[in-house]
C-alpha cells in the first residue's frame, strides 16, 4: 500500500510539475520563516534575561553620592610615576638659560598657595607649574559652569558641574607629574585661614572676587610676613595696554579697592591745575620760575581740584607752616584770597556743568 501511495504521488508530481514546484517553494519558505522566528525569540529571551539580572544588580547596589562623582577626578598620586629628572631639566632648559640653574632650582622648590581657580587662578596655577613650581595648593569652593568655559584655562564641556580645583589638579597631573598639587574645595574664611595658608608658603596669589576677603587675606599675610600677589579686576578696560602690573601702593584708581572714591591727584589733574587753573603762575607772587610747586590752599581740607594752588617752593614752605585756622585774608591780603576764591568758584561751576552733561 505504501508503494501505491508513493507511485500516486510520483504520478501526480510528474503530471503537475509547475504546481509541485510552487507547493514545495511555499513549504520551504514556511519552514525557513518559522526557524527564523524561533531563533529570534530565543535570542530576545536571552537578552531580556541578562537585562533583568543587570537591573536587579543595579537596584540592589547603593547609589553613589554626589561627592563620589567629584572624587573620581582625584589623582592617585601614589600610582603616579615621576618624570625622569633628565626630562624635567630638558623641559626647563629655556628657564635655566634665562634664570640660571640655581634660580630654577629655587623656583622648583617654591610653595605657592593660589586662592581661586577661575579666570585668573586657573591660568596662574597652570603657568606656575609649567615654569617649574612643584608645590601648589589650590583653594576654590566653586564648580565649572557653562558661562565660565571661555575664561577657564583647562575646563572642558565634560567638566561642567565638577570642582574647578579638582579638574585643574587633574590637568596639571597630566603635564607635570612631578608637581605636588594640593586641593581644598572650600571657601577661605577668617576661621580657616590659618589652616589653608599653613606650612609656610613662599607666595600667596589672591584671585578672590570679594574685596572683603581680599582685605582679610592681605591683613593675615602682612601679620605673618607672607608675600602676597593680589589680582584685581581689569576695571572694564578694553585696551590691554591700560592694564598695569604694579605695587599696590601705586594703585590709586582701582574701583574694587577705592569704590570710585576720589583719591590723590593724578598726572592729568596736576597738568590741568597748573596750566588751566593757574596758568603756570604763583597765586601769591605771579612768579613763573622753575621752582613752582603745588600745595593745599586750605591745609585742613584734602587735596583736590578745588583746594590746590601753585606757589614757588619758598612760598609753599611758608604756607604749609601756617597754623590751622590762620586768617588768610589777613596774612596774604583780601585781593589774593578773593582771586583764589573766584577761581575755585568758577572751576566748581565748570565741574557741575561737565557732570550734568556726562550724566
């Protein structure tokens, strides 16, 4: 019977070749599709099982604290390989040619504390280390922000939200592995100042934005005989040539220090008083010789455009020795005193007109 069935199938296929081909093709396609689906389901099921296991592990693990995200930037200094001394000397070859080996060694042994790691502090730390300083302490409580990216010396987009001091330390470790960089992620206050400025730094570089903090740091450094370099703002100067690096005693127009308060007369004021106010003549004798000097008309008031006159050196010496409260009309005569008062009154009106026009 089996042989008969096979013969019938054979005869059918022989008589219907085209239909047989279509049937076999459909069967083969169905088998292939089923095999593919089964294989895909097995792979998907395996992946889902792996993902579930990974998710369970992640849920059971304790979530990291914010500080751990920051701490990942810390450098394990014990695993850091120091740079060969020959390479260090090669890097500092130009400095050695300029300063001499003894001075370069002194620079390398220096300890500098930098207050602030932002627009000024980051560049300061970077260039000091590149110049050979091998011990730096960076103090800054701030984090990298998007708006500060254009000012920071080393910050990248990936550093946004991270400690400015720590990312600076990481960058320095890559270019100067011999440098010992300390980081304090905390604001400097009167209470912790002794701790943060401890260990006898050779210099303190103050780049703090707050004037009150600057005064406290300067006072502490003076009392403990620590050398300090204080960086002030550019004062909205668009021309870099107007920015001067000078001794603080010579600063007279820094807004952060004096808050726009009028101070001593500057060179422009002196020229104006001499040429415009008094026409290069002594208010007493009218002399125009080379011994002309400036002095206060009223010695009880500060020097200003409305209280500075021109006299000869001899006249000024005698004038400055007059007792406070001296009647100048009785001493010099009413003509001289009235002339000075009229000139000051005219100048005051001019200043008022100028200020009104400027505002």
